[in-house]
């Protein structure tokens, strides 16, 4: 084969190889961008490369439209630049997604009046739940119908697809788990605390996070108790539940692990990377339909 022809074929092969690397598609919820990141930047067709605006080192492929119709996040989607050097020169691929302009407003789909079976005095802590338009209250207890201002929280990927946050026994202090929609709990975030709806006239439950001696520990246990959590802050990122604290440097604030007996853990490492034995990577999201479902 003439040397010139061989050289041309070699350049073509290198070009094809470089293109193949650039076009590699990242898996759903995998890393797709960030400072010093050199991996795949292309997300599946149903996903967007998203950065929460607080961590320049990590962007993630998340479902679009945002899971369960919960509204778009307020942060901008970052620009990812990849440069590859080939014999024919330097190829720079820039992927830019526009900023999201819609403000996240967790919407309550229920506008009809509800009547609560019990009646509390106006000075009761539950007075804030009174429907002033008809002077009645919502149904007692969390039950199986979502109450105004509260949300179901569930996973949206296998192996825990549509498994819901709860405790066992339901609405009692204990280990946080993901289990059947039939026993799903209802939750909201107030002041950085994730609260469980335990019903009228009862003490609320708060999701706690283990504070380890070593802040590089890969798994942090979670559980519900009647006292407030004193380690870290919970927040919605889009519709995904996140946890953060300055003491733990997390690549992905929305990364969780589901391990033995469906117990829920904070994942302090990267999503879907060096997953601890016996655990599955997970993100969990709020869901505001009237009823939890499979």
C-alpha cells in the first residue's frame, strides 16, 4: 500500500475514533460535565445535562421534562467544552444549554376544599391548616390521599422504580426506607428540615442523617425521629431531594443509596461509581398526584 494512502487512512481512522469518543452517550443520571471532566457529555434523548449552580465540578444527565412534572429548576444549565487533538488539528466541541427562566414553584394540584374529621381550636398548632374560605379543615392523618402542601417522595429508576419514602411501621420513628406505594409517607421541607406528615395532633417526624467521625465515609445512614435533624440541610433541586453540608464534599447532592432491607443512605461519592456492595444508586423525587401509585 502506498505510504500516502496509508497516511490518509490512518488520519481518517483517528478522526472517526475522535468523533466516536465525542459522541459517546452518558447513562441516565451519570456525570456529563464539570471542571476537569473528560467523559461523555451527551445525554440520552430524554435527558438534559444539568448543573445545580452550586457545584462547578459536577453536572448530571437528568430526565426532561423534569421528573413527575414538578417544574424546572431555577439554576442555569452549564456549558461543557471538550477539546480533542487529532493529526488534522484541534477539534473543540461546545455544548451549551440555555438557562432555565421558570422559577420552581412546587405546585399543589388540589384546589377543592377538604373537610378534616377533627376540629382544633384556633390557637392549636394546626390552625394554620384551616381553610379560611369555608372554616373547615383537611382530612385527619396523612392517609392515602395527598394533603395540601405535602408530597410523596419516590425513586424513578430501577431497581427501586416507584418505591416510596416511608418508615416501618408507617409514620413512626425508625429507619428511612423505600417501599411500596401502599404505605407511602407524605413529606415537605421547611427550614432545611425534611418533615413527615404524621397526622393532626401528632408530633412531626424529621429525617436525620448520620454524622460520621470520618467525613469521607461513603454511606451515611438516615432515619426518622421526633427531634429535628442537626446535620446538614435538605432542599429540592428541581424535583429531586438533595442533602448538603459544608463538612461533606459531595460531587452530587442528589445521590442516594438503597441498601439491605431497602434502607436509605446518603451517597457521599459519585453517582453510579464504585457503588458499595449490596447497594443500588438512586435519586429520589417529589410527586404530587392525588394518590401514590406504582
